[in-house]
C-alpha cells in the first residue's frame, strides 16, 4: 500500500479537513487483505477537536474498524463534527449507552462498509456490551466484541455473567 500522509487542511477550507478523498480511502480498505481493527478507551472525550482527532485515527491508521469503550458520545459536537465524516468515509456504527449522565459508560463499534455489509447478527447488553457476528464469504465467521465492565470495589461477577449469558443466547 502506498504511504499516505493525512494532514489537516488549513482552517480556510471549511468543507474538507483531511487531504484524502473518501473514494481513495474506501479503495485502500476494500483492496486490503489484512483486517485492521483498533480498540480505544476514550474516557469521555467530549471536546469536538478531540473527537475529530479520534476520527483521524481511523484514517491515519487505515483501520477497518474501531471499538470504543468508556464512551457516551452523544454530544452535539459528536453529532455535527464526527458523524458527517463517518458517513463520508463509509463507516457504520453500533453503540450502547447509558441513559444516566455517566460519561464513562457505553461502548461503540465503528466498521467500514467493506465489513459492515457482512454483519448478520447484533447483540447488546445495557451500556456494557456490543457483539457483532460477521459472515464473510468463503471465510470463517468473525466475532467482534466491544465490552466495558466498570471498575468496582465489589466483584463484577454478576455483570460479567449477564454479559456472558447475552453472548451465549
């Protein structure tokens, strides 16, 4: 694969923040025979510039997907800053979140459309677990699990067993 530099454009360009076209990026991911999925505990990134930097990780590392934990990315900044780029660069997203104001709850899985089209089943458990089953043609099935079990002074065995039960059934 060619070495791509993805640099933010000067602020005078209001439309595009990165010097890579979504078509070129999609071609790179569709033609790759290596699956690249990252995982990151974002720990409540709420500032819009930090959220944009989070999205730039997908582009810079040419990731097919990203599993985000400890996130409740429901802010207006996320909706108006990152969502348009996810769509423009052909990413799909699944998320679980907490209804309470808990910025450390929630799990999000972001997959490029080249993988997202193969998702055949999805499971969720509260704000702790997302489980995706992908059925790739001519390949073994792939399970992608995004989970977050919050730290506790008590043992979290009950929460872990409920997540496990969700995966089995």
